[in-house]
């Protein structure tokens, strides 16, 4: 299921940090935005207001695509939910997982968590407490600011094997909230019984690189066909299920691969699930979001 969310347009002063800096002749700090932003606006330039970026000419529309687990958040959101209870997952549930049916397995886990007192609201609170990867909130806010200020057709999307409830709950809890243009992920809804019910994004058997519930590569290409073309695509990920979308990128695109995580190891090995791996895009390895930000155009 595809989740297309409405953008929330705010005045730039609500989102954009305001910096103060003296000119050396006055003891009172001066607002850098007051003159600089007006001058640069007339010249068709943009700057993020973080006091570190120089104004520049916007060049075109860009697609910023992010995985969620171990990319936006620094852990696996599914397994983090188990921390709301103290009992281990029962054996009959662990036996249910066969390596391909993660959503079916997690639905059983959600029922178990609910029976043990892990209510919908408790799970939501746990998701809001997830630790973001270093610098990621700043990077996402910078993308949102550029997208809302320039209106040049750039898009921010999440392509994840997690679920809509986890992703939306976490992003809406950031200050200010981050609202992507689209979430390509599994659907999660609250049932009358009080637990989360998962519905796979799709059921596919064509792609040998991806799980049957979501081929990220195909979903990414469909989005580009519908909303593009984009001057450049930036894809940020960490795991094996990011291999397929990485192979769909072109030579002008950039694939950000988290250093020392599964995708890094797969690329070094050269194969995934017995299939060859061939990535045409430029690969940039990252440890913090700052490594990603240096390579992006906004």
C-alpha cells in the first residue's frame, strides 16, 4: 500500500533556524536572515539558515529516498517494540518465521505484545523514543525546508520494510514534524482488539533480491515514472533489501550505503541471495547523516 501524505506548508520562520552574528563594530548581535535572505531571494538563491551553508542557485528537482530501520532510526523498530514487555517471544511464534514471512510473524508478535499489556499507545510512545541516527533529523529538516521554500518539484519519500504506523509516528514526533511526500511500506492499522494488524505492501515473486511483501526497486521506479523525471536520485539505506533499488539507480544518481552494515558487506561480496550485484550509481559510504549531507544538492 502506498501512503501519500499532504504537505504542511509553514512560514519559513517556523522551521528555519534564525542565526545571530555581529559585524565586529556593534556589540549587539545582528540577524543574518534579515538582509541576506532578502538579497538572496532576489537573486533566486536559497540557503538553509544553519549558519554553515552558503547560498546557491537551485538547479532542478531531486528525489530524496530513505530507508527507515538502521537508516533514519538507529535500530530495528520491529524488535524495539518487544522492549515494552519483559517476556521473550514464545517458541510457537518464533517457529512461525520461515525467513520470508516477516509481516505474518510480526502480526503474531503484536498480538502477543497486546496480550501482555503492550497497548497501542504504549507502542506509539516506544516508537517516539527511538534514537535517530546521528544528524538525521537535521538532514530531513533541511530537505523539507528546501522543498517547501523552492517549490522546485523535489520529493522526499520513505521506502521501508517497516510499517506505516511506526514511520509516521516517529517522523511526526520530530520537532518540527517531518511529513514525506510518500511512504512506500507495509500498512499497519489498529484492530478493535487493540493490536496492530499488518497488511503487506504487495505479494511479489518476480524479484529474487527482495522479500515477497515489497520489491523496493520496482516501487522506486514506478514512483520516478509517475513523479519524475528527477535530475538526481539520492537513495539512503543499509540492508540487503536496499540492494534492488540501488541497482535501479542511474550513473548520475548516488547510493548512500551505511558503513559496516549488511549492504556494505554484500557489495564487497558481489552477490546477494545467489544473484550478482551491479550498482551503476556512485556509492558513498556513510556513518552519520553529515556524510550524506555533504554530497547532496538541495
